């Protein structure tokens, strides 16, 4: 039988302002694990993504990241303490959620969800 076990899937996130975007994701709470040739690898516990020095308006404006967490309010406090604003409140998805804009430049959105 074939082994179809997965290890991970990482999204490549576009950055209009690469340096500003790296600082933003560090402020949110991700660790910059590596940064080589315009691709920055971010992680927090078992979650990771790749930020790339690449920008296409159509992609960035249609991008949303959703991070499912155990305690939305604790994450929200960290994000507010970092000076990041926004709040879409609880959504129709039947979970406690908070939303905030991505790094200045792209119109990407980030959403925290708590099941």
C-alpha cells in the first residue's frame, strides 16, 4: 500500500513591503526561522508559512489567513499590545473570531478563530 502520509503544507504569502511584513508577522507572534533569497520562513508551534518578496495586487487582495487557536482572547491581547488594530467580532461560523488587517500595503486579512 502507498504511503500518503503528509508532513505539512505551507502557503506562500506575498509581501508588497518585505521588511515591513516580516516585522508584522514577528509582532503577531511568529518566529522568523530563516530568510534566504526573498523567502522568509515563519513558524509558531506546529503552524508555519513562507513570506515571499513577491507581490501581485490581485493575489494579495484576495488572500486571507485563518489561524485556529485555543484562546482567541489571549492572542487578541498580544496583537493589540503590538499596536495592531481591527476587530470583526464573532462571525457566522459558530466560533469566537477576531479579524485584523495584514501588513500595510496589501489588503490581506488575518482571522483568529476559536472552536
